[in-house]
C-alpha cells in the first residue's frame, strides 16, 4: 500500500516562496543593521519548542530560511505532540541569514502550531463523545496568513471548510436580506455557480432551514442554535431531507463542543480554532560552539 502523501504537498512552491518574500520584506524593508553586526560566519542554531502542543508550519519555516540561504534539518515530525523543552530542528547558514529569518520563521511555526493544537484538542473532544463527523475551521483567519492557518487546521486533524469566497457558495443572513428571500438568494447563486459549486445557507430557525432545503440548498448551516434547539431542528430537517448535510456553528468551543455534536449533525465549525488559538512558544538559539554537536547546554540564552 502506498504511503499517504505529506500535507506539505498541498502547498504550491511559488506561493510558498512569495509568502516568505513578503514576510521578510515586511520585517526588513530597508537596512538590516543586526545582520551587518554579525556578518557571514557559518553558524548552527537549534529550534526549541518551549510549551506543549502539536508541531505545525514546517513548510513555511523552511521557505523563510530558504530565502535567506539557510538549510533546515528536522529532528521531529510535523503533527507530533511535544512537551517542553524539545529540540525540533537545526538551522544552518550564515549568521546574518539565521538572524534575518529568525522572527519571521518563529512567528510562522508558533502560530501554525497553536492552530493545529486547538484543532487537535477539539477533534479529540468529539471523538471522546463518540461522534464521527467533521470538525472545521472558518474564514475567520489572520489577513495575509490564511494559507498557513488553513494548513495548520489540516495538521491538527480538522477540515479547512471553504478557503475563500469561490470555494463554496455560502449565503448568510445579509445575502438573504439583500436578495429578498432565501429562495431568491439560492436561485441567483445557482445560476452562476452551476454544477461545480455547492450552496450552503445560514439559517436561524427550522422554517428557514426547510425553505433552504426545499429550494435546492446542498448544506444547511444552523447558526447560533442552543444545543436544546439544535438537535430537534436537525432531526426534523433530516427526517424530511435525509441526504441533506447539516452544519452547526456559533458559540462552539472546545469546552462545549460535545453538546453540539449528534447523529443528525454532520459538521461543526469553530471560528475560535483560528481566531483564539494560543501560540505555541518556540525559540531559535545559536550554538555557543558551532563545532560542538548541538545540545541544550550549548545555546546562547
């Protein structure tokens, strides 16, 4: 049996390089005075994880250091849960390159690992509840950092949901109000979306959900329902439309997600996976003696 491709294979090389270039340009738009002070001496630095979490964001970390002429050797696998203090990678190159890429690369791996950790915790919570549906993120991402955050969701075991406005036609309350009705909004969207795109409608009541289902929606989003209202609504909807996909969203967190999952819920989506994820703490430490094999004692703190 062929091995499963690595998630990094999802990432277009040109997009990775452009992100790295843009991030580095933001951090060093003119002179790099610190780089001048350290020069081009060859050095080795070690990436340390200093708080518990899932490791994620390796392709972005590599792309940043590739742009400054440094190489990365991984000591751990992406997707692994680690406890502090763990040696994660060795980075080799000119001192000026190591220090130019340091903060940008750490921001990437720390943020991605935080999102992956949040996703993994919610996935574990629903599994412990005996539910086998999909945990998904949302478009509540950091501007300019959506690709890494969506990638991190996958590393953590969650689904991305739609990547952008063209990935899925989601009609929310404002679309409905501006169109005049759910039925009209769905008709308008179907005319241009054709067969290739699914339509999801955000609904706030059983009546809205039934209208959306009757006019041809593919997915019903039950938004901001309390658990005691969510499950009866989903049951009624599935009774009339057994093949309809039902998503629950709004106010769902790691602490309460078990209340929102059930036999008639196919997807739960959580904006907090990207909006509120706590960053995993990393640091990059240059070895005191580059001739010595890196160990915790050899780092400059």
